[in-house]
C-alpha cells in the first residue's frame, strides 16, 4: 500500500482509533515504562497516531513533539494533548526538524508500515542528539493463548483473495539488522503482551475496523469479508469471557556519540 493510501486510511479511522479497545494505549504505556525517560527528555513520537506514546511520555514530564502522516490524527493529538510541545503533519522519510534536537525518538507500530524504513532510520539518526535513543514496537507473539491462533490463521487464509499491493499495510522487517545497518549500537529487545477484556463480538469486530487492519477487510471481496466476519464471530462465541491476547516486541538502539 502506498503512503498516500495509508494516509487516507488513517485519516478515515482517526475518530475511532484506539477508542474501541485501548490496544495502542496499553502498549504505549508499557513501551514508555521500558524506556523510562527522565523529566525533561526531548521526545519525538514518530507516527504518533492518537498519541499513545505521547501521553505516556507527557506523564513522565517529557517535552514531546508528535508527528504523523494523517492530518486528522494530528488534529486529535492537538486537541487531546494540548501540553504537547508541537504536533505536526510530517513524512517519516523527510523530517522537517533540526539536526540533533531530540534525546529519544519512539515509534509505536509504525516502522514496519513505512515505504522505506532505511531512509526513515537515517532521518531519525539525524534528528537524534549524540547518544540519543531510537525505540520502536512491532507486533509480536503472545504466550499461552492458543484460543487466538485462529485470528492470524484467518488472515493468512484470506490473503490470496486480495489484489497485490492492497490489504495489509505491513512489510517484513528484520528489526536487529534494520537498527545495526542504520548505525545504531547497544541494540536490545524485549517482549510484552496485554490481555484486553472484550465486552462482545460486535466490539471486537469494530476494533478490527478501527485501525490498520481495516485495509485488509476493505480489500476483501464482499462475500469473503462476510465469511471472515462470520468465522470470527463463531470463534468468539466459544469464549466466555472474551479476553483478547496480544503481543509486541520492543526494540531500541543508541545513536553513536
């Protein structure tokens, strides 16, 4: 999916993004706990969405600049987090920001969506102060949740029905190599997860339509989308209660001094 289509999608879902279930909020809080920036840290939230990482950094007294490709996301951040230093529409591949002006650049579930992650990494290094940290999250596995294996399996089963270049936003990413090739050092990784109570099947399906996965559902033929939804609801009907298990991997690297 092209950058323009991704921007259009996230503009479309901005009004409900991370409101159906607090998916990104929960991971953003855990991500910032892992990074533990001190008060006054100059933070760039790259691809900030509705501000999951921004909110967590502001709560720690950081000075936060939030950027996103989708204008409506930036509007929502400005409204919901008026204490943010700056919120701007910006392309991650061409940051309109001064050299060395941040101590921490963080990106929540963004890097694997970029058209050219390597180009973005060079821009991130440029805006980081020497010894600054770049950290990002990507979807990851979750332990001891066999009841949710069906969900990923459904995506793999239905993928061939989607025209090439449409559907999923993400691309394969070798996270450690990505950081090392860009010149980051002291590379480390950790796994986190969360269990989100889901009131009912309607809520879960609406959650799927409220973020990047919507690209997949919108690209399915109408009959296939109906079948996908029916099979999701059938699986959820066997769960009482419904508790969504989701995992993420957090990565970090240090910019050379």
